[in-house]
């Protein structure tokens, strides 16, 4: 059995080794349609109410609804999103700082050559340990 073709289908490397059938055009179309539907449902765009068709809700009804909202759950969800955004901002800033530091180090020829020699020694030592 050829790795290039199996009953007219191409085999591609699998995620955990081995091979799997490459997705067909139909497979990709179904997957794209599923992703599109999921995005539509998640965004809430599938439910649009025109301004004229909106329900008239009195202030007392709104207060009653608001009083039933579990604010602890709201706080937990908001807190999780805020924590994620802060963590992403910290990671992005750290990556920028590290990139800047590496550029500064490599601009200095003497430091760059020192690093290269240290790395070469480590590579030789690991190769020697592996070859034993």
C-alpha cells in the first residue's frame, strides 16, 4: 500500500505517528460550515430583533429581573476574562522585553562570541554524553 494514495485518497502524517487519510473537499466544506454555524451561535447574531419589535418592559419588571441575577456568577465570569487579558498583556510585554534584551546582547560582538563558545561547549558535551 502506497503512502501517496489509498483508493484515490492521499495519506498524510498523523498527529500521533502513522498516517491518516487527508480530508477531502467535502470534509473541509462540512468542517467550514460547522465552524461558521458555531461562530454565528456564539456571537448571538442569529437572534436580531429590530428596534420596533422589541418588548416594552416596565421598570419594576426590569428591577425584578435584575434582582434575580446572580452577581457572584457575573463577577466570576468578568474576573476570569480580566485575569486572562492581564496575563496576555504581561506575556506580550515580557516577550517584547526579552526580544529587546536578546537584540542588545547580539549587537555586542564580544558577548555574542562568548555566548557562541559556551553553547558550542554545551553541544559538544551533550554529544559526547549521548555517544557513550
